[in-house]
C-alpha cells in the first residue's frame, strides 16, 4: 500500500488572490450596503475598499453611525 498523506484539508482565501472574484465581491458589497445602509454606492468606491477588513468597510460607509456598527 502507498503512503497516506498528512494533509487534512485545504483552505482558500477567495479575496481575488487565487481566483478572480471581483465581480462576486462587488455584488456582495452592493447587497450589503443596500440592505444594511440603504445606500447605493458606486462600484469605484466599493472597489477601493477591497482587501480591507469588513468592519472597516462598513464603518466607513455608515459614516460613523453607531447603530449600524453594533
């Protein structure tokens, strides 16, 4: 019998590094900002936030509104 692998799993970070996921990221941003903030934010502004932590993105777009942050 052959050797068994010690690898138990593989984790992928789908933030655009390994797979082109920009369209999916933008669609997610559009949905979140429209649903949570009631705002339509231009793709250029959304695109500028790609790679930042989600809490930072939403906090910036909420304009400091603590109710949205909590």
